[in-house]
C-alpha cells in the first residue's frame, strides 16, 4: 500500500456528491493519515477532526494557500464543485503539487472529458486533465457518471408537490448513466492506496444506467406511492433551478447535459455507457443500486424519505 499523508480537497462535503468526505472517512478507517482541506470550520470539519484528520483551512483559488496545504503530503485527492473556478484551482494545485514533489494525484472528473464534450464544464475538465498531466504529478483520472445524490436532489424538488416530477429529459425512455458518490470514493481510495498506478490512467465509473421511467418508478417504490413524470423545457427548468438558488455555472452545465442525454439516443448497452467493473476491482464491492441508495437515504431521514435534498 502506498504510504504517507493524503491531502483531500472538499473534505467536509458540499451540496453535490460529497466524495471528499467519503474519501476522508474511508482513508482514516484504514489508518491512512489525512489532511482535510476545508473552506470553513464547522460541525462537518469537526467530525473529521474527531476521526483523526488534520484540518487545513484554505482556499483552492489562492495559490499560496494551496502551496501550504501540499507541504509534506504524498498524494492528493482533487475534487472541485460544479461552480466557477475549476481551471484556476487545477492550475494552482498542479503547480503546488509539482513543487512539493507529490507522486500521485487522483482527479475527479465527469464521465466525458474531451475538447468536444457537450457541456462547458466537461470541456473544462478536459483542460484540467491536461494541466495535471503536464505537471508530472502521477495523475489518475476518475470519470464519474451523474451522482445518485444529484439526481435525487433534482427529483426531490418536485416530490414535495402534488404534481408530477418535472424535468427537461424528454421522453421517459431517455437513459441517464448514474453512480453512487460512495462508490466513486471507494475507487478513489483504491487508487490513492495502491502501490502503483499508471500516470495518466483514467477510470470510467457507471453504477447503473436506468431510463427516466425506471428512475421515477424507483422513487415511487421507495416512497410507497405512484409518481408521474412530466417533461418540461430547458428554459422552464433553468428558471426554476435559478429561483431555487442553484449555482448559475451548475445550471448551465446541467441544462446542456440534459439536452445531450435527450438527443444522444443512449441505451444501457451503448458503447462506453455499460456498468463498469472498475467499482468492484478497485473499490472492493459491486456497484450500489439506485434503489439501495434511496432506501439508505430514507432510513437516515424517515420523516422526509426521499423528498429530502441531497
């Protein structure tokens, strides 16, 4: 097993997948020392401190802060939320990691990363990938599908009303590749602790590939009631998302992502979108099903069930 202090960004967990929190907890459970990069000191960071993490209060967009954070670390888990600043944060981390002699950096990205990817955020992921590669810090990339946590949060906005679940996903046969953030974290921990990982390697993570009908039906099974689905326009969804406080950067990314899924003609067996064995081989367990994830969330908040936001 690779040894040494691991720097984990997003360690306290945010509004999206909270993979940094999962990674921190899993590493600490294995006895791996963790420096948790957090943006504020609160009950979430205190939880990590109680588990044994070293807390580092910093700003990923401040190069001096990042340089201090990487001092003495052997490896890094880098995850940046879906908001502005990814390229600046990636450049700062790449420079600091190279200066500090870091030998492994696990970089969380979206499922597709290319110069012609369908959303601006995915294209930024591609540029960040190049930056880490040029830095020579032993980067390994995780290309993750849409998190269960995020699709749950999106659907939950409608579940609190008497009407149908309204999303801009077109027909209910539209396929949406998904994965549990916990599964992503398990793979990240596997990459951070393996004796060796090929620099520049990439790992696609898909835990399930349901269509919209299956997603809504699963919510209904867990909630114990019949739930309907109603497609809406991109413009209407964008208006609702912004009114509910979604980050504009995330809204733009998701709007174009939904459009891509609608028009892609993906099927569960489409090339590059099948359930991947990487979760089991690197993460140590079979992918978590979407139903199992929702039932876990229901058990944690029985009063709110799956209506709770992620």
